[in-house]
């Protein structure tokens, strides 16, 4: 049998606010685990990173809603 070349086409939508939201959830889970283990060294930096990403997520959601409603 010979080889057959096939070309696949697909459309995918990437919503960045979902990815940023997952990163925020990851940081929250990581901070909760470290506080439970009483490992508080550097937790403040992870909290700041999570809060910064949370602000970007909120902005991205507003941009997405504005795009969809417009």
C-alpha cells in the first residue's frame, strides 16, 4: 500500500483569560499548600505574582466581554 497525504484543517479559539485564570488558580493552590506546611519563605512573592495575574485576568475578561458584546 502506498502512503496517502492528508491535510487537516481545524479552527481553534484561544481565550487568554482562561489560561491566566488557570495560572492564578495554580498560585493560589501553591500558596495554600505552603502555608499549610508552615513554609512561609517566599510566599509573599507568590501571592504578589498571583494577584498581578488576577488583575490581568480581570482585564482580559472585560476585553473579551467587550469584544463579544460589540
